[in-house]
């Protein structure tokens, strides 16, 4: 992969904080961290612009709650072409987690994610735009 070189001037104290983030997140270098930060900013900009994106929704729900399964199934059928895959896992204490991979326009994905997270019995939920397509 070809690289481009650039110089960055930071106000005093920021470089040390960047180095802490590099170590905490396991980046190999400051450059790798900056590249990741820039890619994240690009994804956010393109998300706001409505460009088709890949995304994921994860839900955790309580033991033996059949309403969740039926609600998720209904919303996944309604989501149709936006659904790439779904994976379910059993967690300690009888709880379950489902992760759904999506693609589509950000507004539609956000609406689907909000509907999934709003299902009665969901205890935790997250939505993330991963990358523009």
C-alpha cells in the first residue's frame, strides 16, 4: 500500500495524550491511529450525506423471552434487503445476544436499529455504522 507523508503540529500536551491512546488501543504507531481517526471521520461525513453503508446492531435480552425473538424476526423480515446476516449467542444467566449485519442508507438503518432496540425486553442495544459502501 502506498503511503503519503504529512506533518502535523499539535498544541502542547496533545502529543502525549495521543501516545496514551496509541498504547491503550494497541495501534502500532501514531500514523496508524491517525489513519483510523480520519477513516472514522470520513464514515461519519458520508453517513450524514446518505451514502449506502455497512452497519451492525447488537441486542441483549433476558432469558426465555419469546416476545423478543418474534419481534426481531418480524423486523428482520420487514428490513428485507438491508439484512446481511444475524448471529445469536447464549450468554451467562440465560440471557441472549443477537448481532445483525446490515447494509443500506443510514436513515433507514438507524430507523431499523431504533425499532430493534425499542423491543420490549431488550436490556442493552448498540448500533454502529461501520463503513461506506
